C-alpha cells in the first residue's frame, strides 16, 4: 500500500473532505425538497421475522444430538449421564442420526472391531457435515491418533463437562478435556453420581461403583483409558440407589472394570457396599452384580455367598477366566491360576444353589499352544457355563501383548469356532421345563415379539407382550427352552406384583431433576455464557421491536403532516 504524508493532523475520519463532496448547507437544502414515500408494510409479519433467531444461532436448546455408545455397561452409564446433562440444558436427544446437528460418539477400546465401527462413524459424520464430539476409551487412551486430529474429545472422567464441549464444538471450536478428577491429589472415581441422566431403560439403573482396576493385563487397552482403581464412597452409591428407586427403577446393575476390587483404595470392600445397598432395595426390586476378577473375590467368598443368597440380589456372577492354561494366564499377567478360578466357582455353586456363573475366554493369545487351548476346552466341557463370551484375540496398539509373537489369524479363527461348537453342544435350560418361576419383566426382546424377564438366577425368560407385565414381578410356568433363554406362560390366577415404589419415568425423560438436585447441579461456565448471550439476543429483539413501532408511528405522523400541507396549498391557490 503506497505511503502518504500529511501536513495536517486529522482529529477524526469525518475531517476528510474532497472537492466533490457536497457542503453541509447544500445537503440541508437538498433534504428540504425530499418528500418521503410511505410504504405499506405487513407489520405483524415484520415483527415475527424480527423475533425469529437466525438459523445459525448457537443458543443452547435448538440443536439436535445423536448419541451412539459401544461397549460395556460402564460405558453405557456414561452415555446416559451425557444424554441427561445435554437434555437438561435444552438440547434435543434424537434417535435418528440423519436429523442430528451433532453426533456424540462414545467408544470402546476392548477389541479392534469396536474401534473400527467408531472410526467409520467419524468418517460418516464428516461426510454428512455433522459436528462431532468423541468420548469413551478410544480417544482417552490414544488422543493423538491421526483420525482424531482436529476433533473435540471429552475424557471418561470429564463427562460432567459435556455441555461445554458440545457448545464449543457447535460454535466451530475444537475442545479436548482429558484430565483426571482429583481431591487433594487423590484420584476420584469420576464425575458426580447425582448428575442428570436419561436411562436407556427407565426400569434399570446402571451404577458405576468404581473406575479403573488394580491389574496390569498385557492385552488390555482399557487400563490405558480408565487407569488405576478409584472407588466411589459407599454413602454416595447408596444415595444414588435411593434416588433411582424414587424414580420408579426396579433393577440396579453395579458395574466397573472390576467390581471385586471395589473399596481397596478407600479402606472398604465390596461386601460392605452390598450389605448397605440391600437395606434400601424395595421388596421385589433386584440388584445385579457386574464383572469381578478371581483374585479379589477369593478374599470374600463367605460373605459373597451370603449376599448372593439374598432374595433381592440375583444369584449371578460374571467371573472371567480367559484361559484354562496357567502358562497363558502368566503371560496375560492375570494374577491367578486355574485352580483359583475353580475354587471360586465350586464354592459358590455349593453355597448358592443354582447360581449362574458367566465367564470370558480369549482364543489365540500369543504363545497359546494346542495343548493350552485343549485345557480351555476341557474347562468348558466340565462346567458347561450357561453364559460364555468367546473372544478371538486382537492385539491392541500400545499393549505388551501386541509386541509378542502372534499366532496366525487362521489358527485364532479356528480355535474360536471350535470352542463355540463346544459351547453350543449343550443346552443349559432343558431341565427347567415344567418349573414355576418368579420373574421380573424389564425389557422387550430384539425381535419385539416378547417381553424379556429374568428369574432369580438372572436367566432370561421370554413372556407374552402384555403391557400390564412390564416392570412387574410375574409367576410363569416354563414350557420351552433354547440355548440362551426359556419361555414362560404367566400363571392365570397368580398375583402380579409391582416392585417399583413409584411410577417410572417416561422413556427419554431426564432423571434427577428434583428441586433439590437442581440447586445442587450448578450451571457450567459455558451455559452461563450461553444464557447471557441468549438474554442479550432477547433484549436486542425487544429493542428492535420498540424502535420499529416508533418508526411506524413517525411515518404515520409524517403522512398526516404531508396531507395537511397539501390541503393548505390547495386552499392557498383556490
């Protein structure tokens, strides 16, 4: 740009006047001969247009959000909390991805296929020009992956700040919150338990009792995301259970990366928590305990057997064995041997008659020989687990097992098929045909043809879709069995019992929005800023409306004045 020098200092931009500019007196003379033309205007329509916010407005509450969650019940609980907070702040949670303005993708890092689905969803969102916020264990464990660059991330312990991240993302910013929750330097279990949430099933409350674990399994990527053990205090967990029952919940799931390790970091134990919880469970409502590894449950076998015999606790326990070879378990750093696992299962089967023990097995772990695999097959044949999760080994990036010498893919696939064949060779429920059972109805089957109930041992029982059964304790006669279920016919003269102490929330309704929780749930800074922005915009609209009315009034007065002036001229000439 060419430079120029000036001899005179200008005090204001209005001091710049050229020869072509009209003088002030000329402009005044010109204005005297201007006659305004009054336009007819649809005042009501004009006012409505002024009141309407712009289409690209970022005022909270006008955007639609689609949430997709992969993985365990802990992850599902996190997803419910994030949905509840967003809905409480005014966002609309939609089940149709195509309708959403933003996709919140809550990931799982346990296996490669789950991460592949997550990555593909990110790509699809970008192709459809959707805003994206990423959550869960994948971005927490590896936030620097190339396909995550430039995208907003909310860490697994930061879910109470999801509104901030979503609002900034909608504004076009990239935000990353990956820190740990701490109190005086001590790591906490995570976000508060009294946050608003939207339960996927209004009858079931998922409570995370702790996050992280004490193990260092060589194949596990979740440890990188969830970290070491951090437990919630017993009183906070009991309060959350009480609140859930006050909202019509009739079934509680306790979840974490290892429920058996609960409390070891805060000087308490899992049995101590469970005894406190059963005191507040209403009659007919049920509690289901989540996964526990063998090392820690061994210390509490006697107490656990007593608790699992309690009428308000399902006689069910998920204890992953992963392999029946001590050599493989050592390479996995599982911190127990096969004899320990058998001791737990045998003791519980003796002390809790009919108990359901579910387990997990990994096929094709690095170094697993044919003999190692056959020992695992024999374990399944011996115990005939009614619920068995068979997983082909996938090397997860950054884990010690990924650096080990891998077994050929075709061998892993074949072992997975062979073990699946053994699992499907027996039917665990044939002997229960003809039994009369008490079942709690809480869900709808995948094919929508039946309601899904569970008996005392958390075995799945399909019952007819009678709306009066949902959320009720019903007596049924078992007349058919399959690999994973039984079918029951309700007893005609039996009483249908309602365990819920109040009417359940409607599907999609936000939990926890009592007057007390509203006072306890402070607005985050972003929300306060958004509220201020919205107030400013509302004030601006009001101001524009007042000015518009003033202009219309002035135009009417001017029109009348012009009319009177013309009449005066007519009288002057005639």
